[in-house]
C-alpha cells in the first residue's frame, strides 16, 4: 500500500494530540493514529490526509474518554459553550444535557431459569451519593422489576465496610473451600451470600476520572474469589444482569470503552448482561443532584428494562 501524504495541518494536529499523552507512550499512539488515517485514506483513494482525518482517526483508536479533547480541537466554540459551569451555563445550553441510552440484548448466553413467582433481584450501587443520578437509575430499574413481580434489594457499597483484596490467593488454591467465600471477614461476606441467592443482578456506578468509582473497583476486586470452583458452584449458574453507568460529559459515547470492559468483567463473573444503561450529561455537582430525571423518555426506557429483567428470570 502506497503511503498517503499528510497535509501540514494534519501533521500539526497530530503533534498537538500526541503532546497530551504521557511521553512513554507517545510513539505508540502516533503510530496507531497515523496507520489508521493512512489505511482509511488509501482505501478511499485520497492523495492527502487532512486535519479532520487525523481527528477522526484519533477518536477511533484512542480511549473514548478523550472525547472532550477532540471536541475542543474540532469545535472550540461549541466546547466553550457546553463546558460552562453552574446552573446558568446549564440552562443556557442550546440542547438538553442529560441523555439516557439503553442497549438491550437478550440473545446472549443462556442464563439460569428458576421460574420463581417472585424473583429476587439484587442491585449493587457503587455511588456514594444517595438520590444521585446512578441511584435514581437503579431505583427506576427496580420499580419496573417490582411491577413485573420481582423482589428487589439495593446494597450501597459506600455504607459497607469492604476491605481491599490483599492478593493472598487462598481462594485460588486447588480444592480450596472457604465457607465465608473469602479469608477477609467484613461486609462482603453477607454480599457474597446475597449474590448467590439472587436471580438477577444490577451493577450501577458513576464514572470518576474515566473509570468506575473506588467503591465499585474494590467490590470487583473482592469478587476474584468467584474464580474458586466451590464459590462458583454456590453462585448457582449464569444469571441475567444489567449494567448502569452515569457521567458528566454530554457525549453519549464518551466512556464506551469503560462500559465494554465492565460488560466483559460481568460476563467473566457469570453475570450475563441483558441490558446496559448509560446516562451522559449528568453534571450533578454543577446542576443539582439527580438531573437524570430530565430525560423522561429515557427514564421510561430504564423502567421497562427493569420489567424485562424480571420477565427473563420468570420465563
């Protein structure tokens, strides 16, 4: 494949993008962006790579959390308007900030069917803010599930004493049978038991610094003991679940890579994601707690997803 030339503007914006990355990985990111732009331009039969080509390629290959940076480069005025802080800036925005997206897929791996008349759905909320956006989304799922006949319970990780995984590997020793699931004795012991009892599981958390909240991360680390055969047996088989995420930036795809990683983690822990709920534009600290309710249509979709989860368990 014959190399396609870069315009001066393309080379300039590429260097600008690369400059914001840690120096230790700059060469790697430069090569990835350049290769992507080269391949696309060659396939389209173009003779030169433009500034916009580089921006599009960078957005394709770099973590989705870089979205605000690309908007700032491509449309500085729009970025300035949408980045206004405080209630005044929020109200002055031309478009509604909050946007709820719901992806549903019930064609995944087969989950257990207990045919319970009143299925038990356990929600794990990794947000420290009761009444916040994540909490309201989880509650709306529960409302839908309860209408469909489910019994719902929410555990707020922030209110629990959960120690860090210490990497002792006791749970991974061959033939290990730890009756309390983990050698660490704290509130996770009861959570393990509830996870085993649950027919369906909801995992919800806000995005902090381009990743899950600390409470959520600690919870997942402690689920490493699910690698233990005895613990997996007690878990009872593959269970349907829903992932819920919320973040401040307005673009609905800003943290899709984080969502995809968490969906994979759920799957590895024998939770089959039947739906993923994401809410963008939830700038709670600037605009008040629980602004997610502004997207009424989106909240209705979330409610219906909760109903669907209960129906899947009962079917």
